[in-house]
């Protein structure tokens, strides 16, 4: 009798493990997401179309930005971390529509800033954080290649979480597009 009870408990434990969805760190990484919004520095628009945000945590710089982003994570084709002299930068490669939007906004608004906001997963909590403004690169030239490169106000680990989440979303969007 004791043997049957132990065997039953083993089967129950295996069944519960399968039903509860044991996840390996690799499977969690494949499902991790991040959000990214690119806003344009606001001009002399109507006040209800803009908001004041603080870029950078250590030395906040106030910037008036348009409330509505013109680019989001839905337009990202690939994200990566690039080593730069004295640090690193994030490189976002946009799809065709994102490239057109980036070119249009960078052509019409020289001297203004792009304000970049992101929400991403912080590993210990495994939940999306509230998000923060990562950078405000100045528009110095027309961007025709669809690549936006900037130095984020984030640690390298946080940047890795952002890149992972954005690439997972890009992969899912590509997969969904093939299903159409």
C-alpha cells in the first residue's frame, strides 16, 4: 500500500508541474517584452498636445514633448547594444514604415529633440516597471537609414532587458505578419 501512495504522489507532482507551467529561464526570456515610445520635442502647439517631462535621473533636464508618440515598439525590426567609446549605446532599426516616419520627422525638425520613453522588465520582480525617459537625442541631420542610435540613461543590464524585450516583440510581429 505504501508503494502505491508514493507512486501516486510522484505522478501527481509531475502532473502539477506540467499543469502549473514550469518555465525555464530561457522560456521566460522568450516571452519577455519591452515598450518603447519616441516622442518629438513640442513646438508652440496647443498646450493640451504637449507635456513637460524630465529626461535623465541623475541630472533631470525638463523638456516639452508631444503627448502622442510617432514611433513605438511596433515599428522596430531589431534592437541591439553597441559598444561606444566610454560606454554603450542602443541602436534601434525600424521597419519600412518606421524608417519613413523617422526620415520625415528628422527632416522637418532639425535642432529639436526626440524624447525616448521605455518600459521594461526588471529581472527580480519579473514585471514591467513604470517606465522612464531614457534619452533625448538632438536631431542633427536627416535620418534615412531607419536607425536611431542613442545613449540611454540605463545600466548595461537594463539596456539588455530593453533590447531583449524589443527583439521579442519584433519577432512576434514578424511571425504574426506571416500568418496574414
